[in-house]
C-alpha cells in the first residue's frame, strides 16, 4: 500500500474493488460527471473498469480505512471518481 498522510492511503486497483466501486458509481451525483459511464450504473461496465488495460495505472483511494474512490490513467487520459 502506498500511504499519503495519516488518513489517506492509495493501493493498486484490483478486480475485487468491484463492489465498492459499483456502489460509488450507483450515485447519480458521481456518474453524471463521468462522460462514458452509463446511467443507471451497469455492473458489467463496472467490472470491465476493474481490470486495468496495458500501459494503464490505477489506484484505489482509501480515507480513514474506507474505500472512497479511484484514480486511473492511460496514455494521455487521466480520470478519477470519489464517493459523494
């Protein structure tokens, strides 16, 4: 795990993050800001996003022991999402 301060931690994104990630993208307030994410949240789409493609990076963001979002990038693209 990569730590940044006493309350925030980052770790590599893994497929088992699906449940927490899908719960976050099931909030309209989050998904409306994501240009390609379907609404209502589609579990199949979320599962695809839990697997990093080649030349990509992704980190799960934890705040005080709770999964709160992720940050990822590939090529010239960079994105993030956070729990409301």
